[in-house]
C-alpha cells in the first residue's frame, strides 16, 4: 500500500508541478497573443485553464512552519527551464498549436499521473482531487486541439512543418525531465 507523500515531498512535488503549469500558461498565453485567430482561441483557452490550475496548486502548498513552501517552487532540474525556454521560441501558429496539444499537454498529463501514483487517499486527498481536475481539462483541451489540427492541416508542407516542430519539442521535453528529479533526496528515481 502506498503511504502517500511526506510533508516535504508534498511541498516539493506541488511546487514543481505548480511551476510547470504556470510556465506552460505563460508560454501559451504569449503564443496566443501572436497567433492567427483560430489558433489564438485554442491557445488562450488552454492558457486560461492552466492559470486556473496554477491558482489551485498554490493552495496545496503545505502550511507548515518547518517547510518554506516557496523554496520548493521551481523546476526539478535546470534542464527543464532550458527546454521550456527553447520551446517558447518556436514560431508558426500551426506549429505552436501542434506542440501545445501533442507535446506539452501530453507531458503535463504524464507528470500529473506520476504524482498521482505517489499519493494515498488518507493523506493526499486534496492533491488527488486537484490532479483529477487538471487531468479533465488536459484531456478535453488535447481532444479539442487535435480536432482543430485535423481541420487545419490540409497540405503536405504544413504537415511536414508541424511534424518537425513536434519532433523538436519532444527532444526538448525528453531532456527536461519531469516533476521528480532523476535522483531525489527521498530515494526516488524518476524522469
């Protein structure tokens, strides 16, 4: 039986996940401001959903004097900041739309699932619920984004450009790691 997260682990995991969600919301919000109208609506919607989840995760930081929750907010690895900065410089409305729905939201969903696997009902109920709400939005946003992409990708050149952008973003994400560091103090070994 999973024992759940300790207070320190919860602070670390929630802080890292919150940083990821917030950083993705920033990137997508910026992209929405530069995109054509069709892509802008989708990107802005996802950014707004992520902003909402960032606020929800803020309330889950342990309120415990021995844990300075702010010190745990940030990426698990420096490579994550580098990867997201590189992805943030990508251009093209279709490319950004595809990277959002085929790479970034999938990555965030995977990270959410990894966190959920470490929780236990008896001590992590609020986090489990927040992860469930996040997953609902991620699933709906990915499904809607993919349907939009299917309508917009009508020529071979655009499909090739999008495929190349997705592949590049996947390489960056593979280097970024995830919410758990490769080798944390708690003995976990995650990516």
